[in-house]
């Protein structure tokens, strides 16, 4: 028998009579979460916060309830280099400025990808994936590089954060709904060529309007000068465009001077991999990475920090993070002891079975 028979159910019931400790765990789980119960008391001692090498930092930036960790992390890498070179301690780049264009570019990516694939059936895996994921607030450093190169940077005080940027989920759901509707219309349209592109551009203009409502008009020019701790200008304010501001303060070739490294044991090492449609800009770059053993990435991280450059990195955070202490460690929680079972998959098996993936980007700044 392939289903759960009454005999099988009886055997399982007989095999699972709760012990006193099982009842204690069951009672505890009825009033609190398993992560709190699994917190390892053997691992609550004072943290070792000694680092032989670190890149000076000047405070965190807060993504609030949004998925923009990739953007905050990438901009913090650039921000750190400018602050430590020019001693502009109060400098912070506007995240919402670039996020506006990120959402606009991703919307165009979706609509154009729908046009590119509209001869395929809706059941096609690529088409299905596109409509499942028309827009997101997540991303990679490749997106940071393409967006900054195309749209430049502005200071946070010129275009500050707002509620919608800090709480992206609900607003983005409406933009996604509109994109899915537009995508179906593009697939059904008898138009071709330039006429079809014109239809897409009208749709994109409506998306632009929605983004203005949510995030505000993106800044096109501004006057700015840094201030000291007392709020006094360090020099006479200057007139900038986002591109001229980027060139003056950063001026790096983000698309050529940085590479993305990955440790994915499900794929061969020492090879590069490119993920189709995993990009922020239609005419930009797909997510491209060099797959390396962990020891090689560890050495690259150390070299970057010794060279006074923070390292953008991301990993599977939520399972082992003690957010109260700000400590990410594989020994933080003893889930097996609480649940009375073993979790024996290695990293390769966790990735293969979709149990693990990169969930959060951060800035590595010390070793």
C-alpha cells in the first residue's frame, strides 16, 4: 500500500508515546518558538571581538522591513572607501534613489522578456518563472554595479528614505500585479516590431508613475557639500548631477574592477556561471560568478580587508543568526536536542534540495 493505512497509523502511534521530556518540549512549543528553545546555553559566553585587521566603519545603514540588503551592502562598500579616503564621516548614499531605477529597470526587464518569449507557451519553464517573479526588491552586487554606472549616485539627504522604501512588500505587490496584467496583454497582442515596443513603453510609463507615487521623483541635479559633526559645511556647496557626483566621489569602474565569487559545491569549481534573466537591467549584466572552494574565498576576503576594502558578501543567515546578540555562528542553536532528530545534510545536499540558499547580504569589514 502506498498510502497511510490504518495499520501504519496505529504502528506510528504506538512508536510515539511521549516521554516526560517529550511532553516538556511539547508544552514549551505551545507557548514559544523552537528557535528560542534551541538557544545553546553553552555558547552564551563573551564574544571574541578582537580583529587584527579591520576597515574603519562609521555606523550602520538600516534597510528596515525591505529586501534591499544587496543595495545597502553594495553602497556601504563604496561609502567606506570614500569616507576613509576623504574623511567625510557623515556621508551616506541615497538608497531609495537607486532603488527607484532598480524597480523601473526590472519592470522593463520583465516586459521585454515577455516579448522575447511570447512565442513559447505559458507552460514553458522560463515563461512560468517570469510570471512568478515579475519584480523583486532583492539583488546582487552586479545590480549595484550596473545601476550606479548608468544612473550615478546622490547623497541620502538629497533623496531620503520614506515609508514605502522601508516597507516594500505591500507596494511592490501592486506593481507586480500590474506587470503580470501587462505581460498577458503583450502576449495576446497582434502587434509586432516597433508597434509592440510602443505598447510596452506606454506600460512602462505607467509603472514609472506608480514608482513616483511610492518613492518620489528621482533627483536629476542638486547642490551639495559635506558637513562636519557640528553641521558646518566643509567647503562651498557645488552643483552636481548624479553622474558627476559619482565620478567625483567614487569614479571606479564597478563593472570591470570587481568580480563575484561563489561557493556552490553542487557545481564544478574554477569555472564561471551565468544565470539567465538574473539581472537588474535588460541591457546590463546577468549574475556572473566564479565558483571557488571556500578556502579560496576566505583568502580573497582577508586580502580585501587588508587592502582596506570592505567585502560584499551574502550567505544563508536566518537559520543560525542570534539577532539579539548580533552573532552568526553554527553553534548558536541545538535544534537536534530539542526536536530529538538529526539534520545530517551537508552544504551540497542542502543546496541541491533547496533547503539552503543565499538569503541576506552584509558587509565584511574585519578579520
